[in-house]
C-alpha cells in the first residue's frame, strides 16, 4: 500500500497524479476501518477532505507553515500524513490518539480546541506574530468549513484579517454542512455559485472541448480557472469577502488535487488575506455516508464497514430519546412551545419535533449566543422556548444566558445534553461547567435527572416555571426506573434512610453510583441516608434540614467541584444555624483540570466518582475525624458534632484524602460577608 510509505508530508511530494489518486482511495478505506474498529469517531467529515489535505501538505511545509484546523474533527487525514498512522489503533482510547488535533501528539498540530469558528481569529493572531518574527515568510493557513462560517467569531476573524491585511490563506471547505446541513444566507450564496446551471453546463462543455485539443489540451484545461472566475463574477461577485478586504478565489473542485495545488501556490504568493473556496462532498467514497441525508455519517459508533451503521444503531437512545419524546408530548398540548438549536437538530433529539412542527423549530447554525438571545426575544413575546445544545457549548453563551435571559427573568428552558463527563471527545467536550455557571445566574432553576423518566417529568416542571431553568443530562446510557422512583415538582427524593451518621446528597446520574456506595458503607456498618437532589436550585428545604441533622454530609456530582452544586448545598446547610455551624460536608466532584479522552466510566472511576470511589472517600474522611456522633432526624433538635480531628477544614482536600475530586467544607466562615451566604439559602423562590 502507498499509505504505508507515507511517514511525513515530504513523502507526498514524490508521488505522481495517478499515485495520488490511489493514495486517496487507500486513505478513505483506512479511515472507515479505523473508525469502525474504534467503535466511535468522525467519519464523513474526514472522508470529504482527503484530497484537500493531500494538496495542502504538498504545497505547504508543515510544521514550518501553520495549518490551523477549525473544529479539528476533520483532521484524521492530516494525522495520517504526519506520521501517526500506527497510532490509529488507539483512536479515542485512553492515552491513545485523540480524535482532534493535539499539541502533545505532534508538532504539526497547533490548535486543539474543538469548538467551531475559532480558526480565523487564531490565524489573525499567529499572522501578527509571524510578521514580527525572524522568519516572516512562514505561511498561515486556516481550514474552515462553511458550517463554521455561521458562527460570529468567524465573521469577526474575517473582518480583522481584512482590516489588518494579514497574510493568511483561508481554505473554505464547502460541503454544505456543519454537523447537519448548513443553515445561513452565506451558505445559500455559496450554493448558488456552486450549483448555478450556467456555471455547471459551461464547465462541462469547456472541459470536454479543451481536453480534446491536440498537444495543448492539458495546458488549456489548466487555464480554465480564469474562465470559471469570470463566469462567477457575472453571476454573483464575491462581494461579501472582498468588501471585508479579503481576496476571493473559487469555487474549485475540492477533489481535484492538481487544481487545488495550483490555486494554493497562487494564494501563497498573495500579500494579504485570501479565501480559496473549495467544494467537497462530505462522506465521499463511502456509500453509506454518501446516502446519509441527515449528516453524511458525520460521526459513527461501532459498525460493520461492509454495510455501514444500521438504522437501529443510529436511533436515539437514553436521555436524548427521553427528551425528544417529552418535547413531542408537551408540544401537542402547548402551542407556544418552540425549539431552538445550534446546528445540532439530530444529536439533540429535535428532528422529530422539527418534522412535526417545522414552523416552531429554529436552527441558528453554530451560533449559541444567537440561539440564547433569540430565545429571550421569543420568551418576551409570549412563547416558551427550549434551547437544546450540548453542555460544553453552554459556556459559549454564558453572557447571554446571564444577562439576556437571567437579568430579565425570562422563562427560557436550557436542555443541556452531554452534561458531565462525556468521554471519548476529550477536554473540550466534557460538560462539567454548566452547573457552576448556572448557579451564578440569579433565579436560574437547575434540574438534574437521575433517570430517563425523571427527565420527562423535569422538562414539564421547568416549562411551568415563570423564570429560566436548566435541565442537564448525560451522554451515557439512561437509567429506567418504576413510577415510585420518580420525583415531582421541585422536591428532592429520599432514596434511603440511614441512622443519622452520614447523609449522601447525589446529583443527577451519580445517584446510581451513590446507591452502590451506600450499600458498600452498610456492609461496613455505616448506614447512610441517601437523597436524590433532583433540583439543585431551588434546593428542597426538607432535604437541606434533614442533611443538617446528620453527623457528616457528602455531596456527589459530575460537574466541576469548585463553585458547583456541592458548594451551593454546603452553604445552604451552614445557613440553617445563625452562627453557620454545620456538620462537615465532603464535596465529591470533578477537579479543576482539563481531562483527557477516555471512556466515561473509566474517567469517573479515576476521579473516585463511582460507587467504590465514593465509599472509599467517605471512609477516609471518617478516619480523619472523630467518629461522628449520631445526628438527629428531621424535626428534632440538632446535636452539635465534633470538630474534624486536628485537620483544618480547608486542609482536608486532595493531600489528605488522596482523591482529586474531594473537598471538605463546613462550619462558620467568619471572614465571609453575610450577604454572600444569605443569597445561597434554600428558598422556594426561583
């Protein structure tokens, strides 16, 4: 195989055109097999950029020249061509090959943030640095999809490139899609250029005539780019780009390596920002991807390469299915319900809603900020908007959630999918910030379902409130429970009654792990009380009061520990007593660090957030303290508990407990202003 002889970009430059075609086919076959073997990965997006990537590495000299991949999910071909072929057996596995560019893997990777629309701003900054360096002739190339151009940062980056005249080459990879079909007027404009029948028929006629010319046919054929550009100018001038001061070239066939190489070399000689527009086919060369109308197999789980993913393997499951069904049920009785997403209608489970009520569905493209403020406007007008996005993308719209929604107290519901540790996609996709961020928005109710049945109930409750709410739920498989294990309204649910020594307050999906921990504790003679928190804000006063009557309290969450649900609960427990004396509170959660990719269960186990880990943390905490005296049950006078034995509250953290996800808080904070902790009371007001 030719692919086995490619160990770096320089190996590409010795291949002729026929060999390059063979190599492209081998790369596609390799990627299909690699994603299938890994049981997950980005497929269609990588199949579409094979020729583009080959041409880039033949023209530019990476890593001397900067190749910046926007989003990065389409960088598998880049990884193959930069010496990482043998690492693909570990794709998206713990300590293995990342599914995105990774600076730790290779000097050829510059940007590993996999949130879209950022590459042009990176390129602007890098170009400024290159200009002032000892080697100002290095090229800066940003590869951006048409889907990413629906994000505001992309437009801001283009504006800055044009304003400063930066020497940046922008490769606009236009496949008409982001995750789903691209939604924007600019995309429609690009499509008109791409699909105009005058352009298509003229191209076909001219190509046929010129190829047949004796002796000069190949030369005449290579000159067609000028003709294409002239027709493009007649039909629709590239006003958008050139008004910003950015030169435009194209559109080019994104699967014609020779044509792209010529255009890339010409672009490299241009002294200023230039867009090279290439047309590619997402999923090219693999029929199951080409036939997938929804997303061209943008991503895929385990599948047989011979037939592709089955319909059943691609069907909605778990919490996403529960959300999708709940939206349909509520939509039937509430005509004001509208759904908004940011280029993720399928992944968030909104396609059935869109099909049922297309006029009540809004896809704003990769523009979470626009989604949230649009939802605010809809709520002002009397609609009941649900914004369905991934938890990790909620951080992109925090300002809008805080001020456009929160400040106005508007009834917008945020359905945050993929909350908590997500696993294979790595640090930029873990949904661990949403609870901490939401808790900083006054009046924001926060729901955390522990089962699929709870999610359906909570969505209805959230939509009944007069203010904003978040319903956060994980990517992992959903738990299913009988009706007697489903709560209601804003109340917490008592799962297990202990003897008053230890009270565990579990948030969301970690209830199941907390139940396992309670069983392990019971086996060692510690009968713990266990609550399903259900609603992080407003906290159920009955649960808070009950927890405060125990000798020791443990909170468990799959969000960031610092400033998260556990801290909020600890404040509420301390507020039960005028002097803020309270039992010690052990907060278990995710540490403040960027967590690498691995299976979600493996990561949670490493963080001590599985059943055995939670139990072990509690045992170690008890060992560090005087044996907690039995507290009193709800409705009885609280018994004072002893101080932690020789250990200051703030010291009883990682070093003492040897678990990264642990923090112990509690007791009065003499130097804390009263108005800080008063605001954290467990009130019923949302």
